[in-house]
C-alpha cells in the first residue's frame, strides 16, 4: 500500500466485528450460513457453540456441520465440506513449527517435528473406523505412534500420547467428535482423503481471521492458529491493507476497508458464551482495555460469558441449572445498566434458555 495508512479507533473496529460476525442477526436461521462458520465456533464448554449460534439468530438444525478438534486442538464446529481444506491450513508449516506445537512433557517427541503429526494422524486413521470411546482410541493410538510421543501418566497409571498432540492431529486423521449430553466419543469423518501432504491454504485461513477479527497483526493471527509469528509471516496473505488502530499498525483485506470505515455503530445487547468468536481475537487489550475486567472474563479455568452492549463488552454472566427445565442466569455488569439494556438482557436470557433446552429462566443482575 502506498500513502498514509487509514486511521481508525477501537470503537470502529468493534463495530466492524459486530457486523462481520452477524451479531446483528443478519445471517439467517441456519448455522451453516453464518460467516463465523468459516473460522469455526468453539464447542467448549459444553453447549457453547449452540449458544454462540443462537446469539446470532441461528437456531434451526443444520446437518452440514461437524464438531472437530481444530484451532489449537480445541473443539470447534465447522462446515463438513470445508474440513479437508481446513486440515491442510492447520497442518504445521515446517518441522520447527511442528516442534513448537508439541508440549515440553515429551521433549524427545517434539524433535520428530512433522513426523510426529503424521504418525499420529495415520494412527487415528487406522484406529477410528467406527464410533469409539475416547479412552479406547487414546490407548490404541498410543500403541501405534513412536514411543517418544508418549509419556508416563500418573493419573492413568499408563503410558500414553500427549493430549495436545492427540487433539492437534485428530482432524488430519479424519476424526470427528460425537457429543451425547456431556460425553464425547470419536468417530471417522466419511470419505476422508487422509492427512495433508503438506500445509496449504493457511493464507486463506488468515484472511478469514482478518475478515472476522481484523484489523489484526501477524502475532494476533498466529496466536489464534497456534503457530509462531515467524512461521506465519512466510505465508502471510497478499491483498491486505495496513490500518492504524489508535496508532497501532494492523492489517485487513483491502476489500474490507470500506466496511471497516463505514461500519454503523451497533445498538444491540447479546449474552455471548465463553469462547464466542467475538471473544476469540488475540488483541484482548483492544476488546477489553481494563486489565481487571480482562482477568474477570478470561480465567485460567471456568470462563464466564460476556455481556455485549452496543459493541462493547460491559460485564460477565453465568448460568446454572436450578431444577428440571429451569435456569438461573446471573449478570455481573461493570457499570450500572440503563433500563433499555436491562429489558434486553431479559430477552437475551430467554435465547440462552432455549439454546440450553430450558423452559424457564430467572435473571439476577448483581449490583455494581
């Protein structure tokens, strides 16, 4: 790009993301039609994906989707037809990249690099030929991979593969998750072509990230994908434009610049679940500037949901079952809520309840 980079502030960025992620409920009622499915919708904690879709107005059944281990090995909901391309896009970019993605508990295994991922993916393909218990699959895969990829687990009293490598290689091995209640089993993806020969389509996946969570930096995108910034720079997509966000350099697809600068100020209230795509960007200082609020929203264990008001995260919320078909939802705002927002929270609580198959919901708003 030549000339001076366009200048925008964080409010414009948040308005752009609200519109790009169809939190205005402009995407239709079928989940697979939503833009966020191009990046995936996180499926943990239990029920989070369904709530994220409902927050965007998509509540109808859709048989085009599968739950798989994708970004950073976490469960995400994706369109089934896009999974082979996604597997190639998430495949490590080099031996060094693969080594970085393998946890330190199996140091010798990390030195196998790409061979570690290929061996694990091939083991999945050989083992998972029908729906199976995860523990059964783990033992069988552990027996098939090089010994360097396994470790002595005190909890299980057995030697098995690292959970991180296991989950990061699952999609490449053609494995999907079958969730019944809170239990998940593993099953084969139909007509799976096999593990990728090499990484491919990573630049396109980065572009998708920037369309939904941009403008952003290479470090932001690398953190989301689970790779290193230096590795991602080698496949950084063309066709981007630099934007200055409150003076900080970031990038966006050039054809999305008008949507950024012209994004209307949102006027909506949403109860976003933990792991919602709107919360998935790595520029958390932009999304939630106050560090004490960041600590409330992103915890080591057990994140709450986020209260989104007119594009700003303004508090947290949690829900718990209070009997059969009953839900208690507690909202903890960071400042006093106007009457309009309180009424909207009640309406959104009903959306959460429906997504969780509850017939009654009680809302409590904590004092600020």
